[in-house]
C-alpha cells in the first residue's frame, strides 16, 4: 500500500493534478513540514528531483526526514 492515503477514510488517493479521494469526494494537497522547527517547507523542483527548503532554518531538509500531511484543497 502506498503512503498516499486519505486522512479521513484511509483509502488510496488518486493523482489528478492533485490528490483526490473517490470515496470521500475530497481533494487534498500533500504538504511537507520541517522535522526540526515544524514550519511548512518550500518544495524546490529541478531536473526531476525534489528538494525541500525550510525558510525558518534557512537550509535544505532531507526528504526522508520531512513530515508529510494531506490537507484539504481549497478551491
């Protein structure tokens, strides 16, 4: 099972340009938080690789340490 499960019903989320739960009919954004200061991270995408930068700590964070949460997408 993947790590992309609905925080409400625990069903697998589909990717449709954003994460979507067909069971709950809700859309979500996957947001990363700094493991050290808990601030929301900025995702830097380049050359097929994703890096995460913390503006509070002023440093890159390893993806393996980032805490990800799914938050309801507001249209």
